[in-house]
C-alpha cells in the first residue's frame, strides 16, 4: 500500500520542531510495512524559506515545498498557492516514487487543497483531525465549513481524542485514533534529582497553554510546603517576557525557570528528569507530551482541556479544572505526597498498550485500507 500524507504543518529547516509528530507517524507507518510519502506545501512570510527539497528519511519519501506568501492578507490566496504547489509536487511524486493508493490528510487546515488534489487525481481520502481550531472555533465559521467539506468527502474520518470526536461525529461518522508515542525512544532512564521535587512542562509559550495559571499555582504551592520544589517549563513563544516577569514578581526566580527549546533528541531525558509532568492547557486535542512523559513512567497532572481526559487514568495521574489556580496547586501538593505511590512500570505499560507505535500504526493502516476500499473522492 502506498500512502501519501499531506500534513498541515511539518518540520522545515527554519522550524525543525514544527509538526514532528506528523513526521514520526509517517515513519511509524513506513516501519509497519507501508510505502509512505509526504508532500508539505508551506506558504509563509515569516521566514526566507523558498524552493523545493526532495529527500528520503527513515523510509519516508518527502517533498518539502516552500514559497513566500504573495497574498499575505488573503487566506483564499494561500489556498490557491498551496493547491498549485501540491499539484506540481504530485506530478514529481508520480514520476519518481509512483502513484499513491490513498491520501492521508492530517488536519483540515489544508483541507481544500487536499480535496482539490484528490478530485483531480481520483484518489481516496483518509482524513484525520488534530487541530485545536475544531474545539475553539464555533459553528458557521470558516474553519467549521472547511472541516465539514473535508469530512463529507473523505472515505474515513478520524481524530485524536473523544473531545474532537464530540464535535465531528454530528457531521459524519468519526473514529478515534490517538497520536502515537515513540515507545522505543521515550523509555525510563535513571535520573538523580536529589531531594528536590521537580515539576516539568513543555509547549509553546502561548496563552492556550495556561502557563500563567501554572506559575500562579506553583507560587501557592511554595507558600504551603517546606519541601524543595522546582518548576521548569520548556518551550519558546511570544509570552516569554510576560511569564518571566510573572516569575520575578512572585519571587520565584530561584525555583521556577523557562528553559527554552529542548531539542527533539533530548526530550526523553528532559521527561525523565522530572518527578511529575504537567499540562496546564486551556485547550488540547490530545497532548503528545503527556504520553511521552508517561512512556517514561512519570506521573501526570493535567487540566480537563479536551484530549488529556483520554490520557489521564487512576494509574497515571490527576485531572483538574482549567484555569483553576487553587485546584492546580492542590494537585501539585498532593503529588508531592503521593508521587512515589505511582508505579512507573504500570504507567509505561498502560501508555504503550494504548498509544504505542505498534498499536496505533495498525489502526492507521487499517483506516487507509478502508478508505481505499471505499473508492475515490467525488
């Protein structure tokens, strides 16, 4: 089976951390026995990337097309540009790699472009939604109209969590296939954290991640406990200065740090270096980082922000309300006392069984085969 993945974001030379989970899933499907190609059409004015790069990495034939946006104020113009880029890249793909049996669209953000290609080339479509836009955008918005158009055309629809499924199921039948965790890379590693209890979090420094609430909760925790505790938040983004000022104003500079971007190859060690991993988001479609920490055997705390409700169980952690400083502080205090009661082996075993590469890859390939059997997009 030959699968063409069309992701809505993907690693580029300028932004190597962008969409790494798409890349890892493409590689996992290739390792599971499929022939996999990726075409990523990137239209953007934020950097100077321009041109087409073709390469094969970890068994995945990749065409990365980058173009400076010539219609920066018109979203429809971006769609036109990406549609033309996809069409050109597809011709190259067919010459050099062969014609795919099915298109796997990842996120509806490039839905119109993928639909145009599938209709032109008479290809079946397996659509899988990841974007939190589905949760944050209301009915009758451009995002919902695009989602509806894609779902009504696709042979198989899927999403990464029950929170997304609740929105999508009324449009068309939708199954849940979670993002996978690379259980070969994210493994328990011996770490010596000393007497200090370390909470860690990871994600872009944006309002949706709720780090202002997390820092406020940590300040409350520090007032309540005499134990040595630290909070370390990895990531970069527009809120860095604001969050740094919040840390300073709360008198936490010695125990709370924004540690910047952690390179992907160092992420397993970062996860292993904590005693508890936290997601404080306001919206999440799933949360890859929670599963990566759990694969390392770490207990978790998360807000009830969507997808994490599919991850957190009695085996691995605690759920709290979104933007509730008191509840987050209470959960952190509870974890100080109870973290040692969680079994790293049980946490990892449950995570691998539900979200491991083999388990998820089987479901992805089955969905592709079902889409092929249903025929081309009309």
